[in-house]
C-alpha cells in the first residue's frame, strides 16, 4: 500500500473542506455543533457497544486500570461530550476577530485579524472523547481536522465519527470538515507527519512517549507538551475541609488522566493537622502514598519519595506528599 498516496487523498479532501470552513457563517457552524450533540446522544447505544468491544480487546491485551478508565465511555461521559459541544456552540466565533488596529501617519490602517490555520492533524491515543473535543473546537475556529486515534480505541472513535458525520449531513454539509483515519498502522502515522502542504499543524494528545515520537518524526509544525504532572498546594490559610475535598477529588476522581494530582504540597504549619486526615481519606480509596522525610515522621508507614517520583506522571492511585515552608 502506498501510504503517502493515501494520505495525499485525505489531505486534498481536507484542504478543499478548509476553504469552505474558512468562510462558513457562525450560525451555520453552531447549527452543526448542536446537531452533533443531539446525534451523539441518539447514538449512545451504538457508541457504548463499540466502546465495550474496545475495552474487551484492551483487557485481553493486559492494559491497566488507568488505561481502561481513559478508554471507557459511560452515560456520564457521553453526556459530557454532548454538553461540551453545546458549550462550544455558544462561544464567540474567533474567526474575523480584530486583535489590533494600527493607523500609519500616511492614513493607512493595518489590522491584525484572527483567521483559521487551515488543516490541523490530531494524533491521540486511548481517550475517544478527544474525537468530539477536537472536531467541535476545530469546526468552531474554521479549521478542517484530520484525526488519527490509537488502535485500542478505533471502534469507539469510528462510532463517534459516524454520529458526527450523520449530524453534518443533516445540516446539509457534505464536505470533509473532519476526517477520521481508520488505518491505525505506524506507516500511516509516518505518512501523516510527512504531509507538508497538506497539513498545516500537528497536535499530539497523549503520553510523553507519543508526543516525543511525533516531534522527532514530524516535518510539520507541532504544538506539544510533554508532562501532565499536576501539583496541589495547601497553604497555611487554607480552609482545610475544603482543601481535603479538593485534594481527594484531584487524586481519586480520575487518576488516569493528565490533570490528576500527582504531588500534594502542604504548608508546614498545617501539615500535622491536615496530612493524617487527608491520608485516611486517600487510603480508603486505595491510594499508595509516598512522602518526604517530614511527611514520614507524621505518617510513619509510607514509602520515601524520590526525585524521580516527583518527575513521574503516575496516572494511577499513587501520590507524592511534600511539606514546604511557603508558597515560594
């Protein structure tokens, strides 16, 4: 198979759609988004059936609990996808927004105006809700998008994609405003990253290894981040009951996502009161605790935290605790 030729066909379709999108009215874009939200809800059973197949396949491959959690699409998450699309629909249209106006001495007026980028390529892994996220944001900003998901979530993403396509057709828009690459081979990714002139910008969404691989291989500009290591700081003046609720939620609600708390910092003046209380709640949820020397004096029976631990994105029920003297 000629992967680069196949990719050229995809990018040609996306480029044609990008021209249409760049001049699409705000009302038309919003209409499509609202129809997409409704269609996702109507297609819930098909999406969940496809998702169960992905989960079963991933379970057979020995994927861990955090991975399976990122992959799962329950009723609440599908409702969240629908709500997100409706929220994007009511956002102000960025296309045509004048950022700055300069008038030259000769009377010439120069404006800095937001315009669409063109065709955006998104490469992502196991979170199928990313499909709805990226389609909605790219549509609103007037950009065509080419989506390449991982093999572990292909059934879920295909079901979501079909629902979004159906909604677009209901709106009377037949162009390829968004395209899902269903070939999950490595060769197809490499062809995508070589598609200069076809794709204007690549955005990888996933773990550090995926992002580094995309950056190393891409001939197209990449927007990237490497780590999702989040800290929560409990200050001396904090409402400790509120802080306990926030920290519990930040760690245990969805430990497998990139905005989960990986390190909790606690001011020394409140540490002896706060840490035993929060530790009890965390342990009830199965969290493994690692602590600095001062934390271990308070709790006594936890593992010592290392410099490597502080640089680790656990994506699991593991938490580093460190006592500090101030915000600084």
